[in-house]
């Protein structure tokens, strides 16, 4: 009986520890922002609504958000001026 209980416990630990590895897969969101006349929109804040994830686009308007959990998001873009 003790052997079966130990075996079940070890199998359960293996399943739960493995599921944590699978659940931690992330992606990235990247792109380019331009103005209405096609010029790069530099130094614009880009974020994902309903999260705290945000970044600042570089001078050429390129941005990248790393370690984004899989899902559907809406981009939030804001600029001053």
C-alpha cells in the first residue's frame, strides 16, 4: 500500500511540475507606427489594454513587447503633442 501511494505521489508531482513548464510559454508583439502622412511616429507609448505591458517606440517608430502571454489583445497607443 505504501508503495502504491508513493508511486501515485511521484506521478502526480511529475504531471504538475510538467504542466508549469507548458503554461509559461510567451510570445511577443512587435510592429511599426507611422503618422497619417507615412512618417515614422517615434517615441510613442504602445501598450496592451487590460494589462500593465507597455513600451516606448524608438525614433523610427518600431516597438516590441516581450513575454506576452498567449491571447487576444487590443493595442493602446498614446503620444503627447
